[in-house]
C-alpha cells in the first residue's frame, strides 16, 4: 500500500511540474493558482516576476460564507470563491490572468472556480 501512495505522489508531482513550466505570471497578468483539499478550496493570484501573492480567497473566507445562504455542495462553493476572487482582483485593477490548475484535472471544483472567475469578469 505504501508503494502505491509513493507512486501516486510521484505522478502527481510530475503533472504539477509539466503544468508549471508552461505558466509564468507577471504583475500585469498574474497566475491564478488553485489548491483543493478534501473539504476546502483555495485560490491565489501570484506575481512570479516579483515573487509575491497579490490576493487570495478560499472557502473559509468570511466574505464567501456570507455569499452562501445555506449548506451547499462543494461545486457551488467553488464557484462562489471564483466570483469573490474576481471581485477582489478587479479592485486591484487586474483583468487578465493565467489559469494554473496545479496538477488537478480541469473538472469538477476546479472548473467551477474557473467559471466563477470568468463570471466575475476575469479573462483567461
């Protein structure tokens, strides 16, 4: 069982490197990176040129929790996180981003977050 987990992690790391080597965020067009855990989802806008995080949002943010009326499923929560992140990016004057799916398939929660960010006004 241990060998299987090591193999999975190695394959995951290879996917992450393959995605990351093609993507580089600048101050005018930052990288929108996604991380998901079992219950939460996190998104950040990263400027790789200056090596800093511009802004971020997660499903734990109090502002996102206000957008949610009751207990929703993870996909709706991810979409709300994307919308909230787009609103924060607009306040900072950011309109275009590069999407970094970070080893995850463009599917499910990651896709919902991207669609929410597009609805909020970000361009990929």
